[in-house]
């Protein structure tokens, strides 16, 4: 019996290739070439499944050209690369990789908050440049983290993991804004208080963005929102590029309208708005919030489980559009 064919769109741990090869006819991309959309479509011909990394756009146009495709498995929790409506209409299952990266990503959110508030990269650059010649009473004086108010926008799994660190570890007051309010027991467990977006922006000493990207969250933070924030506040984005208007942020940072920002994600990444590269009060990292070897292996393992689970056994682990699983009209 011939095995179903699977495409792995980017370079991945070699053991992932071995695992998938036990069940599928695998085409991989260990040279890590960034394929054009036409190339991706070409390579998807005859494939039943795709192991994806969250950056490949899957929409009606692509699906129409790939009639054999049954499953696209992201190794990421975010799935804004998927048009779920189009995938369901085409009968193609989408899966993502939730939970396994929650704590690691929350750790990174905190690292970025600390680095930004305490001006760690800015002061390191100063030291490396040989400019540190004497002590000074206010040298790189930053913002307090412990005991301050953290405003979290987006209170899903990662937001809640950040809230716990803030409340229990750093004695912070945690306020949050989300599409829907958490139930009372969860609010009590993470020690966070629900507020409106405007109150959050006006009150928080540090604002952390942890919400998914969609058309409705595009530019959640733009010039108007930045204007509401305290001039001493910091803004941390570990969510997605496009949630912040990067040009407006660069201007606010340059003019000192907020104190600092820490960004792991960017509009149009891996390109970064050049204006952000020239302001000193921003910490910039290349979308690495989930990047520990253990977590990246766990993310890849979940994508593998979804591919084998669905294409071999008919049971995916983390389906995003489970309506595809029920027979039409059932
Ligand atoms: C990924 C992420 O590494 O899981 C997500 O949604 O943002 C990261 O963990 C990233 O999306 C890779 O493109």
C-alpha cells in the first residue's frame, strides 16, 4: 500500500523527518529555502498533509490548486496564516500546537519586560562601546517592575501564565483586557482584575500584548492608544506583528511619549521598520519567545501527532476546524 505524502515546509529537527518517514512519503526542506507561494503550491501537489511553521498562508486560492490536501499542521499556537473558513469549505483540516509553549513563552514575556524596564540591552551596548568610565547616581535608571501595575491585553493561556508570574513572583497588580472576561475562579487563580482597554492603557506601568492576530486585532495599539499610556510606561509585544502600529510606536519612543518598548514580533517580519532600529529605548528580538530546544521539540511533536493522528488514524489531537471531521450533513 502506498503511503500518503507529506510536505515539511521548513527545516526541522532530523528526528521529526524520521518519525514522519515511518508513516508517510516525506518531502522535506532541510536546506531551509524560503519558497515562493508558487513553489509551495507546486510542492503541495499530491500531498495529503503539510507540516507548517505558521508563516505559510493557506487560503481559498491555494486550496483550489491543491485538491489532494487533507491537513495543514502548524507547529505554532498562532494560526493567523490559516483562513479557517476557506479550509473548512474545502474540507481541509487545520491543527495548531497549543499548551506546549505556554510557560516558555510566558518566561520570555517576562524576560523582555525585565530587559526593557531595566534597560539591559541599552546599558550593555554602552558598556561594550567602552563608554562606562564611572558610576553615576542615575545611570540607566529604569522603571520598577516589582510592585508595579501590569496590564495584559489578551488573557488566554499565555496571558494567564504571565499574570501568575507577575502576581505571585513580583507582587504586581495585574489588570487585563480580553474579548471575554475570565470566570471568577480563573481570575482569582491568576490574581488579575478585568478592566476596559482605555483604563488599562491609562493605568498600567507596563503593558504586555498577548492576543492573537486577526483583522479585528490589527493595530490594537496605534497612535491613539499610545497617547493614553503613561510617559513612564513600557510596552511589550510577544503576540504578533500587526497588533502594534510599528511606525506610530517608533515615533512615540523617539519623542519619549512612552518610556520604552520590548518587541519580539514586527509588522512585515523578518523586516523591521527602520525607524525602530534607530531609537535606543527599544529591546528587539527576532520572534524567539517559544525558542528553547525542549519547547520547539514539543511543538514539532504535536504537529507530528496531528499528522499521524489524522492521516493514519483519523483522529487529530488539536483540530482548529473540527467540523471538517464530521461527515457532510451529519
Ligand atoms: C513560533 C509563535 O515560533 O507559536 C506561535 O504562534 O509565535 C512562535 O512560537 C513562530 O510563530 C514561528 O513562526
